[in-house]
C-alpha cells in the first residue's frame, strides 16, 4: 500500500489565503494585527525560523517587528524588551524564539509575556487554560497545526486511538491536551509515549493516528505501525548527505520510505508540519488582535 501524502505546504497555503482576507477586512476596520518576534543569540536554525515567521507575517499584511539580541544578552535586558512589547498597543502577539541562551531562565521569560499576547501558548496561564478545557485559549502553534492538518485531510480524531510520541512542552504535551478536548478536533483516546516507554512498537502498532515529535530520525520504522494508520511527522532533523549540495538533508522522525508503504496517510518532511506551524502563528496573532480589541486594549 502506498500512503496518501498529507501536504502541510498546501493546507498552510489555503489557511494563509483565508488569513490574508481576514487581515484585509480587519485593516479596513482600522485594526492591523502586530507580531513581535524576539531572537536572543546566534543559533542559525532559530535565526532561519524567526526570519520565516516575520516574512510570513508581512506577506499576510500583519505588522511585524523583530527584536534581535546578542548571545551575551542578559535576562534583565530580555525582560525589559518583553515589558515594552507588552505595553505596545501596535503589538498583539509576542513570540520569544526557543531555545534561549543557557544563562537565561526560560520559565521566567515565558511568565513575563502578557498571556493575552502569548501567541505561542507557552505561558503557564495558557497551559493551564488548555489543560482545563478552555476552548478560547491561544494554543501552541505546532500542535494546533497538526489538528488542522488532520481535520482538513478528513481525519477526525474523535473516538480514535491517537499515540503521541514525545512529551515536550512545545509539542507532545499540548498535543495530547488538544486531542483530549471536548471539541471538534478533540475527543480522541490519547496515549503519550516517551524515551522511557518500555515497548514503543507495541504501543505505536495500536495507533489509528500516530504523531511523532522526538527529534530523532528513524524513530518509527515500518514494523512499528498498523496498516492504514495516519502518520504525522513533526521532526525536522539534519542528516549528513554528501550527495546534497549543502552536505545534509532534512528528514523527520519517521522512516518515510518504509512507513509510507504501510500507512494510509503520511506527512512529508519537509513540506509537512513545518509550514502549518507558521500558518497557526499568524492565525493566533489575528485571534489575539481581535480579542485585545474586544477587551478595549
Ligand atoms: N522553538 C521551536 N519551536 C518553537 C515554537 O513553536 N515557538 C518558539 N517560540 N520557539 C520554538
């Protein structure tokens, strides 16, 4: 069997076209959504991601502002930038790119972001709202993108056994919480596996939908999936490949070649979840702008 390819790139394009229209309508009412990204340090991957996020925002008609701080920036300086952005009425969404330089306390930084401008959904207030089933919460972009991808490709998680592999705060945990919600896109039976799961294959073979976010290539091989399963690969890993001009190629966490012969549907890497994360960041920024306006801020 050859799996259907779920193109995040195509779905993200559709969502971004929808957002373009919504942003144009808001602009005609005098509301221009604003996104601020904060990059601290010189990690090349983070720089690339932040650049992509700002370009996507500009393309959607969202006002975008990038604050770049050196690798030697202090926590006090970073907290000062966040305080300014919290108070800036032209900014509705604030994203601090992770990981931060090791000296900086990530949880203190995330706590400093105004929860109503927290378009990453990483503030403990928003994590708590998500966990308690608040449907109006700003939810983390990557897991929100995965739900959109499933729904828009005709896979409703309701009643299905969804196995999430990975327990990070950015993907695995919020993914499980979104899938558990009593809402469209939720109502799944959810298992979360991680590095200490005793027999990963035994669990993943029971999945109707398998979502993998561990950051390690070939974590899931064809013997670990049930025929017909829907596989969402969140991983982005660089592997050495001298035949590529850049000397490396980007692969996911799933052995795409092998698993796509067994699965019913699968996301590619690149062109899968990555573009959805950016589309959802734009969607969250627009949502935040609308809610802040409604709150008179
Ligand atoms: N680093 C990796 N993924 C993300 C993300 O979704 N948001 C932020 N802020 N940093 C990240």
